[in-house]
């Protein structure tokens, strides 16, 4: 009996509130007949575990992040210091600390991959998880690859070390990819692919529920989805709602997402703002909700808006566009590689509630444009942002490596 090909898949703090993309990609790989062995550094805080599939994901995931000083000391001897000595001398104590706290996890990863017959691990991060995979590889464990999901500065020190030994890498936008030669120099892997994140377009669709544009006189239903963090711009969207309501428009906003402290962080700032503006009956913070509930809110919305200050690309935008909801984004980061202003969505300046309110009002007043942009948005996602594409790339490159080892 032929065994299914296997790929290791390492994701930090899996499954978190924003990890639906990873789960979609895992399912796409499994539909291709590939067995995915899941690893993570540690579990996310309970308040950020929101999806129906989370229980299954946790049961399937091996967590590597227990820091054991004795194990770290022992496993450090498995790696020649020449592998990272120059990097530590160049980057200092922070990298040395990161290496020390990840060596035990690297040993666990190496051992588990040997037990499962996994010869390649894809790391959906360039943070400490990439160091875990790198060290495991240098100990004689599986080859590995990485994905860069945002600015490299967000992922800590040791980037040259993390990328130097990777067999291939994927980058989610052309903008991020253009910076790699300067950032990595000779440590850039031979194979680097631009591969955007994606969504499951078969699930994220209207499925016979037609989009109904806004008609004046009733409530204008707005929906947003993203972590409760200042860079997501929820505060600007709340200000825009206040402006719309002051103009006599019955705008109502639901925001899905939670802060990184499980509701004890930036949520409180937003709650105070909503109270100060006296719009508590018009703006609701839904917390971390399931993918099914996100889709339900999308199908009920007239407009989707996310006012990010910084956004590497934006899966939340893709989800809205896939559901044919006219989408408003900000000209920030990689968003222009997804939304083309006036073609398949609307773009506004970041940090500008007035521009945001004007864009919402313009779309709500023009049913034909709203419907046209909604249909064009889905076509855009179908063409370039289907999660199958990322799964196919990872499978192709990972399994080619596995096969080459066996020859």
C-alpha cells in the first residue's frame, strides 16, 4: 500500500483568530492527497481561539514551545557554532537568546519529523518558528521553507540565518519581494516565489443569496474584520460612522476581531471611544468570531471596510470580495496589489476618517457601482487569490525536495 506524501507545517501560536487562511491551505493540501503534520510553538490565549475547527486543529497539533534550559544546553551541542557564530557576533545578545530558547523545540521538531516520516517542513513565519526549523535542519533534521507575511522588521533578528538555509521561500506581495535582495544579500534562497495568501472561494460565496444594495431610509449595514489593534484603523472607521450619523445616515457597524490580550488590551480603548462618541447602539465589537459567523455578517452587509494603517495584503478584504460585498480599503502596504481603485474596490487614504466616510456615502448612494464592484471583487479573488494556489506551490516544491532525497 502506497503511503500518502507528507509535509510538516509549522505555525506560531496556532490556531489563532486570524489563522483561517492556514487552515484553508491545510485542507487544500489534504484534498490533494497530502498528509499534513501540524506543529506550533504554543497555543494562543483562550480568548483568541474562535473557530469551529479549532478543537480539531489543537488535537492534531504538536506544540514545541516548552522552554527547557537543560535540553537547550544539550541540543546546542548538536549544532556547530560556525552555523550561527557570525550572525550572533553581528546581531548581538537578542539573537543569542532566541537561539537558546528555540534549541529544545528544534530537537523536538527533528525527533517528531523522524517519527512521522516528514522530510520537509514549511514554516508560515519568519519569526522564532523559522529559527526552530533552521536549527532542526542543522541538527540533521528535515529541510524547511519559510513564508514572509509582512515587513521583515516585524519578525525579529537573525533573518539572514533563517533564510540562508531555507530550500525555498514564498513572499505574499511584490512589494515585500522587491526588498529582499537588499535585506538578505547572498543569503537569499535560490528559489523565492511571490505567492499571495488566499481564501476558499467555494465556501466564501453568496451561494444563492443575492447582494442587496443599500436603499436610503433604512440602516446602512457596515462590517469590518481584523484584530483590535491601532494599526487596523478601527478607530478611524468608528469616527467615520460618527460623521455619517451626524449627517443623518443611519450607519451601523459590526467589527469582528479581538485584541492580542484576549479582550483586555486595545478593545478597552475602542470601547471608551464608542462611549465618548455616544454611538454604542450603532457600533458593536463582536470579539473573535468563527469563520461561519464572519461569512454570515458579510452576506448581511451593504459595505465592507477595513481602515488599516499598515496591511501586508489583507485576507479580510479577500473574504469580503469573494462574497461580492463592495469593499473599501486603504492605500497601505500591499493592499493596492489586491484592490484596484474603482475597478474591484475602493481605496482611501489611511488615517482619514473623513475620506472613509465620503467613500462609504458614495458607495451607499450608488447601487449600480456597489453591485459592479462586488462582482468585480469576486472575479479578482477567483483569478489571483484562491487558497489552492498556495497549497499547490508548497506541495510542488516540498515534494520535489522529498523525492530528490529518496533518489
